[in-house]
């Protein structure tokens, strides 16, 4: 995507990093010609990330988890260790 000089100037004035812009491009809500990443969306995504972190920690406590599948059938599961 082409970055204009106007964007570069405003980005610098407002302390908005390249990483922030990339994140909004990936996760922001599409509103016509804008991508919006407001407080509500930020809090919602942060809660999802924290829930995912808790789940991953539980998997880590088990040494990993294995799921055996064939086609669309889940056959068994066990701790990896």
C-alpha cells in the first residue's frame, strides 16, 4: 500500500508507530474509507488474547495436548509430555 507524505507527517506528529498502523489495518473495523480501532474493540480483543493465554498455559501445564483425528472424526486425545 502506498504511504503518503501526509500520513507520514501526521503519524510523526501524533506518535503513531508503523506497528500500530499495521495492527489497525489487520484488525480494525471497516467503515467506508476508514479502518477504526477504538477503545471498545481494543478491550474486546485484549480480553480474547488473555483468554487464549490462559488456555495455552493450561495446555503447557499438561506438557502439550495431542488430538488424533481421521477425516472429520475426533478419535482420542492425550497429554503430550
